[in-house]
C-alpha cells in the first residue's frame, strides 16, 4: 500500500532546526514520520527566512506574504499571531495577504497528498478556502490562543466557529480546549483530544536524578507576555528567597513584559536573584531543565503547556497554574498546582517541593513515568495514525 502523505500547514513553526519557537509543531512532524507518513510543511514566512528548506528529508515551504518582506509584521514579536494582530495596525492589514499566500502554497503543496493537517485556525482557514483546488479533507488542531484569544477579536468568534465547523475533523491538545470548541457549537462528533508529544530522548533526566544533584534554581520558559503570569512568579520568588535565600529564578524567553518584570524584581528587592537569559534554542532549554530543581508555569491561560511535559520528561518537578489544560497533564503525584494569579499560594507550593528532598524525588520519578506512558511519540503517533485511517477508510 502507498505510504500516506500529509500536508502540514501552520502559522507557528521553528525558524531553524533547534529553534525554540514552535518546536512542538516540528515534534508533531517527526511523530508522523515515525509512523511512516510522508510530510510536506507549509509554514508562515518571516523576514530573513528562506522560502524553501529541507529538514531531515521534510520539505519546508514558507511563502512570503508582503512586499518588501522585511515589512512582514505578523510574527514580529513573540506570543503568537493574536498578540501582533492587536499591537500593530500593519499586521492587521497583512492578514488577508497572509491567507492568500498561505492558501496558494497549501494548494500547490497538497498535490498528491491524502489530507491536509492544519495547526491553528488561520492555517485551517487558508486550507479550507482552497478546497476547490485540492479537494482534500482538512484536519484542524487547535492549541490555545486560536480558541481562547482569537474569539475576543472583532468577528473572531464567527471566524473560529466557521473554520472548525467546516473542518473534516478537529483535534485539541486538551479537554479544556475540546470543551471550548464545543461551546462554539462545533459538533462533538468532529472533536477529539490528542495531546502534544514530547521527545523523551532530548528531554531526559540527568544521570544523578536527585535534588541535591541539581542547582538551587527555579526555571520558567516561555513568552514574556501578560497571559503567562510571570509577574505572579516574580512575586512568589520574593517569598521563596525569604525562606530559601540560596535560590534564584532563571527566566528563559523574551517578550514585551521583560522590562516590567525586571522592574518588579527590583522593587521587591530580588533583582540579584532573577536572571533573564533571553530566547534560547531547544538544546539549551533542555540543559536548563536538567540543571533546575523546579520548573514553574504560572499562566493565567494555557491550552496545554507543552513546556510542562518537557520539564516532567527531564525529571524536573513542576508547579503550575490550575488553569486550562494544565491539570490534565499535572495529575496527582506528578507535580503541584496553584490558583492563577495567587503569588502566596504559588510560593507555598514551590516551598513544599523544595523543602522536602524525599518528596521532590518521588514527584520527579512520577512525572517522568507519566510522560513516558501517555505523551511519548509512539503513543501520540498511534493516535494520529488511527485518526487518519478512520477518516480515509484505510
């Protein structure tokens, strides 16, 4: 039987191999490849990127959508397309051009494919607009901002509902997102939950998987935007270092909130205990995961939080917000949860793990085992293989 061929369309994708922006989509592509599925990727262009690339035998197409290309704005800052859409008037003007260029590239790339798998609703809209050209079913995966943030924009609810209802199938990376899709009147029969996966080889515990073998640091990785709640973590760290003065917070990532967060740390008297290391490639993120004693994701909103999976795979205990899809990942015994925006509760959970080496060890092992059992490439790849087979009758 001929190998299945899938065109993956996405507005979020790494700029180069190992990049820390959108690595979960490249991980998805690798998962499909491990299932003996051939893949072509159509991604969003941004200044300085090649329009055509090849990674490990996978063709990557990035069609420019504006002239001059240096003026492309939809990926200017971190945090996703909705952030740039709100911040820059030119970005709003460029959205129709993106849809046209993206859709045309999808139509060309999908020739000879069995289906199109779009990640995020903008890519799905572009693929659906070209159905008269490619005549293929479109699977849409939503990750968070496309269901939580886009409906807050003018006409966003109508747009999101239309895209999801027209898709042949919709997958969400968490039950929270699945519920949000159903609240938009997407037929339940169309929607299924299939999580992101994590590379359990790249993200793995160090040889000495004990708390004393790690550095006394708390780690955050993500965009420095309001909905990530990093201000809550900075306030919590002021309480943590009052009890454990040898600890520091390392913040990996960049975004418009960095200066505000640095000022907050200074006003709390912990500027010396908070280090902003900037945006890092995945190999460096994995190293920080192995070094840290604790990972914290204090989000106010989160579709799933794949970075939580990466921390747990690294044997690094997690404290995270009890919001969105996070509680589906951080289940009992694999980490601790705190109410979003509550710095006092967050500090208490951080201290509960850092203050008990035996408990830390127990959570570290449980988190790693949980990821291996439920989020490995093998497990998630089989879910997508079965989804495609059911759609195509193969």
